[in-house]
C-alpha cells in the first residue's frame, strides 16, 4: 500500500503523464526505506510479537533471524532508500521519507505500549507516502498533497480501529494499548470510527473542488464515503467482531477504489 499511495501521489503531482525513470527511482527508494522501517519495527517489537498469535511466527520471535542481523539490515535498507531518493534529485521526497521513518519508529512504535493515542500518531507516517510521491514529482509542496495526507489520515483511524477490535485479545495479551483494548465496552471506539468517517466525507471530495480530479471522482468518492460511514455506524451500534470485520472490508475497498478513480480522473 505504501508503494501504491506513493505512486498515486507522484502521478497526481506530475505535469501530464509521469516520467518512467523518476517514478522508478521514487518507488525503489520508497521500497527500500519502507522495508528498512518495517525491519526496525519488528526488531523493536520482537518481544511483543512473541506474545501475539498473529505475529509470533515472524522470523525474530521464532529465532530464525538474529536481532543484530535485523537491526543492521533495517538500518542499511532505510539509509539506502533515503540516499537513493536524495541522489535521484528528490531531496524533498527524501526528507519526507526520513520523517516517515522517524515518526513511525521513534513516536508510534514506543507509544503503542503507553497510550491509545498511538493510532493517531501512527496515522501520520501512514498518511505521508502520497506527500513524498508528490514531492518527488514536483519538487515542492502545495495544498494538494496535504489533501491527500488528510484523506489517508482520516481513512486510517476507522481502518485501524476495526483491526484493533478484531484482534483485541491478541493486542491485550501483548500489552499494546490500542483504543479497542482500553475501551472494553466499545462506545468510544464506535464514536471515533463514525467521527472520522464523517470528517472524511467532505475531505475526500476536495480533490475535485481544487481542480485535482473531475466530476466522476466526486460522485464515486461520495458514494464510497457514505458506504464507509454506514459500516462505521454498524460498528458503533453493534460493536461485534462481525461489525468490525464489515468495517475492515469497507476500508479495504474504499481506499484502493478511491485512489484508482482519483488517478484515472486526474485533471491536467
């Protein structure tokens, strides 16, 4: 998903069609940096991963990879990715990519053990890849990439809340304090899911209002947003794992379709 959102940001930020070679450099640097960041995250959370059913079979908890090897590999991939972006003439994209890694590893990862606000903090690095893609294409940032950031940010909250509700017991066993773990009755979780889906409705149509996408995108974004909101209302009213699974499915349909239509309906 990181590469997809970066590519969409690059495409939307390009004048006309995106140039193949700069896009290739952007995606290669992003892939290296993302791989390094994920490796370092698994290094930092290897003790938590060992307690969770969904992560205990990862290489570090199972002892198939030595922690020192993961640390060296993660650092090497991250540095290589940022360096490649910088050497490719994309210093702003390199800076945004470095900020993604820093906020993910230094803020989001340790905060998961401490506060349910971790999901809000984690949504920041998760929302920045299209900004990096835009920066790589344009070399500057205007209001448009921050609209993409806002869409990604607001989408992530109900998406991660649905995951948190589905795997609440697993997260609790590991001591990860996502909102569904500390909000046992689910009221706050439901309110947050609905609130962010409501906020996403007007934000998602902004690309048409600022001339980034056309009328087709506007209509599809509105329909997708209403369906996403309906799924969030279902979680708020029922709070069951089935409701959470429906919301997760809705989120997994919403974002790829929205981005695909936005890219296809791009205005020159």
